[in-house]
C-alpha cells in the first residue's frame, strides 16, 4: 500500500502540493461592492421620509407621516467621504476592539491565557462533547438575559485557541460563541433590553411580557445549534480536510499534555481573569455598563495580571501594542460596514424601503401577515443590523399596522426579534460578525456556506413559532 503524499505545511495528510486552495473573497472587497450598489440605489429608489418625534430621549417614527422628498443621490466623492463618517459613527466599537485587543495582549504576555488553554485541554481531552454544550449555553444565556453581542469578540479570542487544543477547528470555537450568543440568546431575547425591552416599550406592551414563548424559543434554538455543532465536530473527526482553521496552523497546535499543571503565578492570574468576567457580567446587569466600561475592566485586569506575574512595564506595553495589532482587520471592517448604513440613511433609502414593506403587508392575506412582518424584518436587518436601532425604526410602524391587520402587538414584536436576530450571522453588514470572522481568519464566504443551512432551519422554526403565536392570540394584546 502506497503511503499518501504529505501536503504543504498545515494541510491535511494526503492533500498534494498540486492542489491549490481557492482564495475567498476579501471581506473589504465584499463591503465595497455593497457600498457601490447602495450608492447606485440612491439614484434609482425614490427618496422618502417619515417625521420623527423625540420620546423619552429616543427618536420615534410617526407611522402616518411618510412623504416623498427630492432625490438624495450620493455622489462619487461623497461615497468615499461616507467611509470616514462610517468610521466615526462606528468609533466606539472600533476603539473597543483595539483596547480589548491590547488588554488581551497584556494578558497573553503573562502566559496565563496559554496556561488556561492547556489546563482546559487537559481537563476536557476526549470530552469535547461535554465542553461545547456548556460553553454554548453560557454564551446563549448572556445574549438572552443581558443582550450581549459586541462582547462576543472578547470571548472568541480566548475560546477559539482553546478548541484548537482539543483537536477541534477554529470554526467550531468561533461558532460556539457567535451562534450561542446571537442565534440562540440574542434572538430569543428572554430579558434582552436591547431588542425586546425597546420593542415592547414602543409597542406599549408590558416590558418582558410573553416570556414563556421566548423561553421555549430559546430551548429549541439551543438544541438546534448544539446539534449542528456536534454534526460538524463528527464530520471533521472523520475527514480532517473539512476543518477550517482560519489564521491558525494545525501543524503548530501542540499535543495535549494531560499531566500539565499551572504555576502559582498563572493560577492567580487566571483567578483575576475569572473575576474580570464576573465583574463584566455584574456591571452589565446591575450597573448598565457598555463597551467603555467593559474595555476599562479588561485593561485593569491585564495590568493586575502583569503585576502578579512580574512582567515589566515595557513588556506589558509591548504586549498591548501586539494585541491591538492583531485586532486591526476586525476593527477596520466595522467602520466599513457602518458606511453602508450611512449611505442608505443619507440617500433617504431607509424610510422608503420601510414604507414599501408596510404597504406590501397590507395586501397579504390576514393569515400570513405576521409571517410577512418577520420576512420584512429579516431584510431590513441587512441595512440596520442593530437591535435597538431596528426597533426604533420599525416598531412605530409595525405596532399600529399589526392592529389593522389583526395581528397582536406581541406577535409583531416576536416577528421583529426573530427578523432582527436570526440574520445577524449571515449578513455581511453585521460589523460584529465580520469583525469576529476577520479576527479568526475565517473567510466570510466559507462561514456563510457553512452556517446557511442552520439559518434556513431556524427561519423555518421561527415561522412555526409565529404561526402558533398568531393562532393562540399571543398577548396580552
């Protein structure tokens, strides 16, 4: 029996050097193509506008005020100027990514992150089918209860290398965080203040009412995601060539040392890291923290870990710089993705699209109006991939429209949360998704191809839940 020819470094055994890897579409190229299309639409789609009112500090659309206005085409130079505006508007998240990267770089200089990965790998070697559902549940709860979304970038940077040590691929590590937090937690939104809280307030529903159905939705989506991850894990165990390692090289992954013991310094640093995460969750829930405070607590945690492990200030500063460098691609893509929203807004496209969708729903049979609302929200999320932003834009129209169409307002909120949440992992305008993929070196096209079947299955389940909600008069009203 002939021995298979070894492929290039990092390639699965048997893959010959003559096989060239197909180069995936660069995410920046994809974003620029969308920017070009959106700019062209400002010359084609009639410009329209709703009047807005300031209610409790939030800009709310008056659903009866739509009117067409003069065309607002975006010029060629203005299109490029919009990139700067996009970076300014996405500045908070961009800076958060850089600061967290720097903090993570300081933590890595202590050796504690590597020690944590080695300890976890030693503890869960050959027990990955226990670890994956536990971690996915943890991230799902963060998304469902406190609306965690952007901070998935924090966890991805630590979890993905941990999965590599367990002989899984980067895709599994990234997906356990991203799908758990977004496709299970954020979309079910049990007590998520950013989508459910805002949408129900605008719809004049009791905040967090109708929780029972959302809990059922959480359970179903959690089982679907874990099952999908298990299926992928079994596939790459049988056929390693199907694994996606992103920027990591499988040939450089060390073997698991089942006898590994962390040093006292690293144990203390890991305790600080754990307390940092506990502080993050407490701060978000009890103190209303957002990304500035999250970045701050990680910077503090990195400095304390450096002191414990006796890292010199110079080395700690170098670690900060190296960590920030690693985040450059992910941070920049957020600004470019935000540019798409800037062009759609400045070209007066958003309100026209929303008005057209509302008009279309008015001619649908009553039995499928709620499903139509869901599909509409799916498409609108492409332009407004923000839970609270989409709620403020669409719910002032969808809530009164649901009264006219015989759909309960609670069902309209359900249609919004499903449309807003499910598509976040497949749309290229979701800055957080694109940034996370860029950080891990996973091409968007490969991710889309992998996750799209799960997305379609969840859309089908979402439609079933909406039909049930409409059938039972999901309320209170």
